[in-house]
C-alpha cells in the first residue's frame, strides 16, 4: 500500500509530540535513498528515518540500527554541516499532501542563529529529501535533477525550491453540502465508479482511500455515478466530512492489514481478524518495511544460491552427457574382442592369403556362421592384426571401467545438487538459506566465510509437525540436517520416509516404540512429498522403512543414503496446517 496523506498525518502528529524541540546529534546515510537522524532531548534519544526510496519512501521513528558506509556520501556531509547540533523547531505537513517540512535552527559560521528546513517529499519514484535555507533556496537534495528530467523544477544547489506541481483537485473543506459534492462528481463521466471519481477529484485521496471512504458511506465502491440518488449523495458527503476530520484531528489507530497494507486507522475493506494494531504509526511502518526488506533480502539470496546451484547442475549434466557418449564408444570393446577371436580362429586361412589385404570376410561362429567383414591393417601380419584388435579391446575395457566409475560419481553429485536446489526452493527463512550456503561452502561449491560461524544445527531445528493421531513428524530443512535427523536424531524404531527416486527432504515419524498407524504414515508421506521436487504432482510414490534400515555409504555427499526393506505408498503432497 502507498504511504498516503493520512499515514503522513499520523506520523506528523507523532513527531510533533515526540521530537519537537529535540536536537539532532548525529546523521548517517546508510544507502543512497535513506537518511538517519539521531536526536536527543531530556529523557529520550532515538532515530528519525527519512527515505526517498522509489519503492518505499517513508518517514518515521525507527528503533533499528543500520550499517553505515565507511565514507559518508556528499549529501550526508551537507546535512551534517547544517543539522548536527541543530534544534528541531517545527514539523508540519503540507495540507492534503505527502510532503513533510521539518524546520531546524542552528548557529552559522558566524555564531548567529539561522534556520533551514528539511523537506521530505513522498511521491513514489519522484520521492526526495531536500534541504533548503531560510530564503527557500536549495542547499542540496538526496536526488539531484535538472530541467532535462523535470520541466517544472530543478533540484540543484542554489536553485529556488518549488513544490511539486499541484494536481488540481478540490479541497474537501470547500464542500458545504451534498449538492456541492454532487456538482463536483457529476462533472465526470457518469459510467465511472464512485471510488474512481472521488480519487480523481478530491485532494489527498488515493484509490485505496477512496474505496475505504465509500465503504464508510455504506455504498459499493464499484457503483457507477449515475446510480446515486440524493440520499446517497448525502451519505457520501457526511462520510467525506468525517473522513477528513480524522485527517485534521485524529485520533489515529495504526493497523497492518493482512501483512501487506498499512493504514492510519482500522479498515473496512479487511476483516478485523486480519488487522494487526500498533501503538504508533512509526511502529507499524517499521514492522512493515523491515519485513519488506527481509523479504527482498531473502528473495535476493535465494536467487543467488539457485543461480550457483543451477550453474553447477548444468555443468554436471553436460559432463554426464559427454561421458555417456564416451561410454557408448567404449562399449564397442566387445566388437574388438570378437574380431580378434575370429581372426585367431581362422589364422590358418589368413596365412594362406596374400599379404597387403585391408579386409577379410570370415564366417561368424557367434551368429551361426554368417559372413562378417573385418578390417585389416595391410602393413601388418595376421598375428600383428590379431594383437592390434586385442590391444584395442584391452584399452577400451579400461576406459569403460573408468567412465563407469566417473559416471556413478557424477550421477551421485547430480542427485545431490538436485536435492540442494529443492531445499533452496523450499527454504522459508534466511536461516534456512544460511545453512544451505554453509553446506555448499563445505562441499566446495562456494568459498568458506572468513568469519567463523556457529553450527546452524545448534540454532535451527528440523521442521516439526503433529499428525492427527498425535505423532511427531520431523522434516529436514537441508542435506546436512537430513543426515543429522536420520543418522543421529531418529531412533532405530522410528519410521523414515522419502519420495521415491525424487530429490527431497528426509522425514521421520517419532514412534516412541509404538506401532505407528497407517493414517499417520500416509500423513507423513504427504508431508515428505510436499518437501520434494514432486510437490506439484497429484500422486507421488513415497518409500518408508524403519530408520535402522537407512545407511550412509562411505564418502557419500550430505543427505545421500541407501535404504532397505522399504514399502511404498502413493500420496498427494499436502502442506501441513501446523508446524514450527
């Protein structure tokens, strides 16, 4: 949801109550869009976050400490010159707009009291943070641009500050009755919806807020204008007055709806149980943006790991394809032996023939005497040709054995990488990805981190679910955890499950020495199928056996095991409703 004018009003009210009169004691710029102003006043020290990020422009009080670059950017140095030690003397929102002005007083180079103003414009991709002096001249902006970018204004040092262009919408305070709002709306095409019409003609009203306003009038946001009667215009007028009275006077009751929409007040467009209330607007915004940053970081790291794994997978698949072709060639070894055997059997015939022949036709006793043509080296004697074919056979057999061993190793590695890729795709937290990254580093696919880290197994337990029969079901999050779960945590009488011949997680039913009912086995099998490459399939074969029937071959990669005495069930992958 956009940072709308009502949210800014709630933030403005909060800042007026908490930091008006405070002194700015330190300024940081953690990235090219964000400024952190640390403030202090008797009994309170905190951080004011200002962001001109095109995707999450905002202003609010923050409790999160952010890393700072070793060298401060130029804009940060300018802010430090004017604002460090300055007193916050005024905070105001431009009426019905997403522009906040923070006035500050400071001592200039001559020791005289001077003033400047920090302007935060929350305008989507045009958001900015601008410092102006007492003559409304721009000192600097976090995002500079000239008339080549904007015909309306320039954000460059020394230029006069001009506010963003007006949207030419009506001030709601100018509406005196339902006739005024009817006259305003009926100038628009009558087939458009009420919410679309309100968002297009009233100041400070986003499409989302317009829908909320219409719901407060007990009308349908999709209702066309030409369906409204005088009574409904009256209800709409009252809703507009009450809505904007909240903007001017509050009280604000910040909420986060369905973890994706924040607002300065409870929303009618979401059920109450989906709305999380916060004490302050800043707390709601920090919760939302912190989660958004974590989600973006998570998605980015998942993409990075997936790219690394996929690259290794592709290389391994190409290597296997080449080796399979070489194996096909090496399997021609039997043809060399056959030629040598036939030449040896008919050696007496070869001796009677003239030297210098490049081929010979002999009866093939391997195929009921059918004639077969065998190539010869005309420069060699019959005995030397026989020796030549046996030498080729011996060489091809050795190559075949080497290729078979390499193929087995590479196919195991391919299966391992496929399992790691599935674990990465199914990862849900940064901790999951960290374990996978460490596993890849230990397996030689990534460089080891220089800083020692604690073993992830100590802090990240297996996924845990409870079956309808009350049995605990454990699922490994990655290959190293699969090994620990199967070989160390599981009791020998527990039941082990895994999707058949499909990359996926090890799954354990904790039996506690009891006979596990088939319903729990089926439930655990559905979980094992869910945490496998076959998650999107309708019927997945899942093998299960006693945990003591699962062994890890010497030298096998993490998560790679063999098992015996298994049974198989066919299940539909199901995401459990409860888990950790």
